[in-house]
């Protein structure tokens, strides 16, 4: 390792040790790029571009930890960027649902852990001294937050990559799942590659400042004009090169005064200028990696490599403060890109549905139901005068801002004998029933897409029959899409091959062998609409593997079971 000047203090703490390691790794990476500046920041593995590092439960690591863990994976050759603490490994050894002992998972002998940094917050009420969770604190109003003292604490945790454990042998089904989740094909290269969320951000001016692709030879962020100028995509050798350059300038733009307030007036070529270039390079590399792209260092950025090395060799705090800025900048970019991607996905769904029906289906959700025991005098007066517009306006006053009324949402506003739709607009409807003294029902209208989104977020625990029917349609569509690619099949430890299908009528996953007449349902499991299709299939797989008839000898069962896709 070239020339890293470590602190010579007595008893360096865990944070100092972690920063020393991070600095050494960054020095090694930058020195390798100096020798070959055309090398990308992160190289690809056998599974393609590595996905964003996560813990075993699926939670993402933040920007600083993510960057160092990606470097760690690259250096050690880990193909799956999933990590776990020693305690997490031990929790995998708890007895199964039926109390059975599972094959033990353990860290392999001689393997060394890797540090990650996590800031925890202690929130204490100024008067009562009561402690609350930080997640609860974030939900408080600004005035309520003023009543608490918040104490941050940086902690260092040690983690192992899953490849440093015997997980592959002890839990082959879990290992296969992790491989599937992290096997991401490399994005298409070349001039025709397009990344729709960013293209949309450019076209619709959705970034924090305008982005102006222009037929010229420079890419830059203008502080004075607060705008990004880049060459047109066709001028780059590939789509990846265009987006990588754009991510670099977008990272710069996050430093504006009214955003992250990172960029200060400074001279070209100064240490502050060089540090901002490093933030932009690392930020763009992280963002590109998140979306399956390879990011090479900008050619004009090579001039700063020597300065970055000098700063790193002088102080490990340099990488800490730099990576904290990288974390904030990259998070701002990815949050916006992900939001645009979600909006595009929803719009695609609406477009596809509109191909089937000229007009999107509308659902009516009850806002208020007024009967004889309520004061319906104003409604009656407006109805008698024929002032239906006024009646609709009065009905809207009963709306309290809540969303879908899960239990009382219907595909038609007319649900009972004698119901009469008096008036409706694009958002509301008022229904009158003259029987039993006369009742009024105010209803809020939702599109099918909005109803589906509600189901995805909140499930159907409190839903009426209409929403449950939509949930069944969604499950049937998801299963059909999966089956078009490849029919899910369970290979049991006993050697039995079981097919699975979704039964909308019974709302179940039916499992059984295939015959000339089709699949014979030997087992039927209720479908959980509060969980994903993948989770439902995994639950069925677990229950089948727990059945005596599908078990094999212990030595065979270690390598059998699991869902085949």
C-alpha cells in the first residue's frame, strides 16, 4: 500500500479503524485508475453489474457504506452484495415454524468481518425525560420536535458477506433466492440505449434545475444560471457514457445554495474544487451502479487523481466527509429518479388498461351516509328546488380527506333497490333513496388504477367484496404474467414435481401433479393479498417441504426443495 499516513494514537477506536480501512481501499482504487484511467469505478461480476448492497432482510445500506461495500465485493470477488452481522447469522438457526431444527448456518472459519457505520439517534423529552424512537420523532410536528433533545451517535458494526458463510450448503433455497434477486443483466450498450426515467426528467424539466442537451462538446453545471448543459446523447459513444456524464453534473447541481448548500466560491484547481469533483465522480458512480450501468471516470477528472491521493494519505477524515456528501447527493438523485420511474410505470399500466376499455373503470367509495336520524333538511331543500349543483357542493363538505373506504367501495353508485343517482362530476356523486324516510349517500370516485394502488399499499384486511374482487383480479394477472415466462414448479426433496396455479374462484394457490387432463389440485392454500406473489409462493413451498409425504432422507433433503423458475 503506497504511503498512507496512519494516526499514531494510543488505542484507536472502531471508527478510526474503519476510516483507516476505507482510506486504504480508496487509495488502492484511485491508484489502479491512475494506471488505467479507462477502468470503471466498479467492475462487473459474473452476475452482471452488482446491485445496491443490502442486509440479509433486504434493507439498503446508505451511500457511504454502499460505496465501500461495493469496493469490498469487487476486491474479494463476492457476486451477491448481501451482508449480515454475526448475530443475524445466529438468528437463522432458530427452530422452524413447527419447531424442527434446521441445518445450522455459520460463518466460515478464518473469515474476517467488514465495518459499516450507522448513526443512531436518542430522542429525550426535555421535561419528562421520556425516550421515544427516532422514527416516531420524525413523525412529530415542528413544534412537538422542539420539546425533544436529539443525540446522534455513530456506531460501527461488523458484517460478513453471505459468501463468507455456509448459507449455500445449509439453506440452498435461500441462496438460490438471493442469486435470483441479484442476477441483473447488464444494460444494453450503444447509441440506442435509453433510460426512460432520466429522459422524462429532461423532457418535462423534473430535476431541481433545467437539463439542456445541446449539440456542443462540453458538459457542465452552471452555478450562476443554475442549469446543466450536456452534449446530445448521439454525440457519446454509448448511452451509458451519456447518463454517466449527466449523473456527474446532476451531482454537482445538488450542491446549490438552496439544495444541499455544498458548493462554495473557490478557485479552479484548488483543493476545494478537487474535492467537489471527487464528490461528483463518486456520486455519479453510485447512481450509475444502482441502475445497472458502468461508470468510467471523466477524462478531465484524471487530473485530480494525484490531489485526491494526497488528501487521502494525509487524513482518513477526508473520505468520511466526502462520502457523507456523496450519500446526500446520490440519495437526492435516486429518490427523484425512482419517483419518476414509479409514475411512468403507473402511466404504462393506465395506458395498457385503456387499450382494453375506451374509458377507465370507475369505483364509488362512500364518504357519508345520511338517513332519517341525521339532519337531511338542507339536502331535501336543494333536491326539492332541483338545485343539484348546490346539492353536490353540500355533499362535498362531508369529505374529510380520507382515501378509499375499503368496506364500502362499489363498482356502481346504485347498490340498493330504489337508489337514484341525482348528480355526479369527475370526483363525487350523490345518491338518493326515497324509501324508509329518504337517505342520501355522498360518494368519492376512484379510478381502477387508484384502487389497485390502494390495495398494493394497504392490503384487503378491511375490504368489502368489491375490493377483494379487484385483489383477486390482480393476483390472477400477476400469476398469468409469471406463467407466460415460466410456469412455477415445486421440486420436492422426495423427487415429486408439483405444479401450482392461482384459482380465482376459491382465491387459493392450488398445487398438485400434472396429468393429460391438466393439473390435479391435491393441496389448496389461501392467497394472502397483503403479501407479494413471490412471498405467497415461498410460503407454499415452505409448507409443502414441511409435509412428511414430500420429505426425503436427511442427506438428500439438504440439497432438495425450492421453487424453480
